[in-house]
């Protein structure tokens, strides 16, 4: 896949802990050199970077980065943690996702967004999302998130 430079490059993040609240850290890349091994930060580019950015944006509570000059970054999904898994809240989740992704300048549009209760679980929801990057070929990015409200 060709690198989409307009989708930028960032540090590749790795999920380190999923219990309660997801915790991500930078993924390391070990390279062999004649003098031995060196550890460096791994990077992510193009559509993979955009997919990672969407997940991080949705999982970051809005206002969390205000001290760093980004008060509107993130989503309001955290406001629904602990709420009942009912149709009204599923609609709110959908609204909060669309509201958050509207701020992502690398997205042209959200093509598909489905928010459903996870089968057999009262405390989880499934989010299926297909987005089209700006200036992208016809191939959209799709992924599924599992969220515990």
C-alpha cells in the first residue's frame, strides 16, 4: 500500500491494559546494527495512522488535553460509562461518535456507523465504523470497536 502522506505519520501505539480504561503506550521497534541492537519508537503511517487516530480520539475524554492546548479534542463517550444499555444511550453513543469525528480534518466523511448491543452482554456495545479519508481512493477504512458503557 502506498503511503498517504496527507494522512501523516505518528508513533505507533500498543494497547498495554484493557481493564477499566484502556491504557496505550508507544510500541518499540528493535533494530539490529553491527554493534548490537538498538531500540527506537515505531511509527505508523497513512491509513493505519488515521485508524489509530480515530480510536484514540474516541477513547480520549473531551477536555483531557486542554492543558496542552487542545480543549475540544476527544469525545463525550466517557459520559455514558455506567449508564444503562438502552436504545436512547445507543443513539447518544452514535451522536457522540459523529460529533467527535467531525473534528478530524483527515476524514472526508463517515460512510457507515452502526452501534449495537453486544449479543449476550448487558455491559458492552459494538461499534462498526467505515470512514473515508480526505483525498483518498475509493477504499474506505473500516474497523470494529467494543466499548463497555
